[in-house]
C-alpha cells in the first residue's frame, strides 16, 4: 500500500530523472549543427538554470575543456540521492526506487 509520501517521492524522482535525461539530450544535440527550433529552445530553457549554478564553480572549465555538464549531472544525482534518503526517513517505502 502506497502512502501519500510515496507518491510525492515517486513524482520528485521522476522529475529529476526527466531533468537528467533532458540534460543528456542537450549535451548530445550540442555536438551536431542543429538549427534552433522549439524543441532545442525548450531544452535550453530547461537546463540553463542548472548550467548557470554549476558554471560558478572555479574548476568547471579547465582550459578549453568545459566540464559544466559533467558537474551538472553529478549535482542532479547527488540531489536525487539526498532526496531519496530524506523521503525514506519521512516514511516512504524504500522499494519504490527500484524501477
């Protein structure tokens, strides 16, 4: 039986996974000369706040190498793990994350 905290935990986990997927999609699409359109602008609008937060790290750019997407991924995974632990402490079923 799922409690309301389980549904909230599943929803937040789903949103973070969707955001990570959009982040990867934007990274892959940045390798190709794709003209700007609605979809690429949507990805840019969705992922720019994360990139802005991570770009303030002093080691996000090393010479010509931009590691901002890598650190953004690590930040989102860290946030997902932290929220998962918080939801389990609040009483969510730990088995709901096994999908």
